[in-house]
């Protein structure tokens, strides 16, 4: 788990670096489509982080059966569908 | 479950109807942005269907514990993360 | 232009075929993640159609300067940003 | 234009703040779905920035007719379609 955490924090550092670059591009009034491409790359990097976080979450939830009661299981299902729904926008 | 199936089939009929409308719009050379809006509405309707299908799937998998072995559970986790990844594009 | 129209109608036929397949999969109660994958493929095919329609639209609008007045040009800009916004969901 | 630039930089500051919050959430091992929700909010904020940047770009390109030759106009069209395509993922 600590290894996954480390990996996520490393990816977050990269995202932070790219975001600083976007700020500089906007300040320097660089070519607009280039700014948007850079922003789209950051969004893709965040989605990749989401995937890693989701994977870790499901891995512990499903494999270790931490949802024991029916209502806990229902909560897990709603949660996954909710993340799926929001990931689509 | 049959009720969910019925609901999905009904939504698919609506999508089919909208798709026919898009065909007619293209044939009649209607205003392009209107065609795209119609197509985006169809995509949103399909994503809603995906949500319903996913909900039904998880409901039976997680609540009824049909994944018993470790490798079955791992397969379920990979499957959900894969759907999540693809939903983002 | 007629060639583009023909290409779009051909792609719509393929989408219609895939949609029929989804219906059959739901009726036969096929494996849920497979249904969602099929639906995601249809959505990707529709987005490709959107791109082709948008390209044709912009090509005629921008290259042939059909927006002459300032308010027509402003309308074009709003329209493109609106399509961009909706494409993101 | 400076006003738009200011608005974008302000929004970028908010995004940077939210990103720091995500880092803290990961470090503190907060509940995974909450981390993903926060990340999805950052992605939505970046998409809003993209829209503002695109609007500013098109406004200057289309209204001020800075694309004069046919090949410049074609480049603009390709550029918009490319941004649209990437925005969909």
C-alpha cells in the first residue's frame, strides 16, 4: 500500500510541475491552443491517478471483504457507480 | 432483474429513435451544430444505459458474493477499473 | 461535400448495426461488462462522426467567410465554444 | 484581454490550492472515493479554464480576421477540430 501511495505522490508532483508550466504559459501569453493541450495533458495525468486510487480502493474492499453487511455492500456499489458517472463528464 | 432489463431495452429504443433522427438531419443537410448536439444527446443516453448496466452487474456480483476465489475477485476489480478507464474517453 | 455526407451516413449505418447488437446482447443477458464495452465503442463512433461534421462545418464557415458581420462572427465563436464544452461531458 | 488573463490566473490559483489538498488527502490516507471526487473537481476546473482560453483565442482569431490566407484558415480549422477531439477524452 505504501508503494502505491508513493507512486501517487510522485505522479502528483509531476502534475504540480505541469500546472506551474501552464501558469507560466498564460503569464507569457503563449499560443492558446498550446495552453489547452498542456491543460488536457494534466487532466489525463489526473485521470490516471484516479485509476490508481480506485484500483487500490477496490483491491482492499473487494479482496479483503471489508464490506460485510448488506448495507455496506450496497454502499460500495453506489459509490462505484457514482465514480463511474462522474468520470464520464 | 427483468425490470432492469425492460428499462434498458426501453432506453435503447429511445436511442434508436434519436439515431434515426440524426440520419434524417444529415440527409436533409440540417445545420451542423444541431446534428452534433443531437449526437451528444445520444452519447449521454448511452452513458446512462452504461450506468444502469454497471449498477445491475455490481449489485449481483458484490451483494451475492458470486466472486468467491481470490482470482475471481481480482478479475472483478480489474474489470471495474477497466470500465472506469474507458468511460473517461 | 456530398462525399463527406456519404461518409457520415455510412458511419451512421455502422453505428446502427452496433446498436442492434447491443439490443441483442441485453435481450440474451450477455455478460454486463461486454455490453458496456460495446456501448462505449458506439459512443466513440459517434464522437468520430461529430468530428467529421464539425470539420465540414468549420471548413465552410471559416474558409468561405460566410460570417461577415461582427454579430455573425460572435455567434460562430459562441457556437464552437458551446460544442467544445458539451463534448467534454 | 488582460482581464481574461487575470481571470485565468485566478482560476489556476484555485486549481493549485485544490491540488495541494489532494496531496494532503493522499498523505493522510483519506477515504479513496473522496480523493477521486476532489481530483474530478480539479479536472472540471481545468476544463472550464480551457473553455475560457479557447473563447479568447477564437474571439481574436475569428473577429479580427487574423487568418488571412487560405492555408492560415485551414490551420485554424484543423486546430479547433484537434482541440475538440482531445477534449473528448
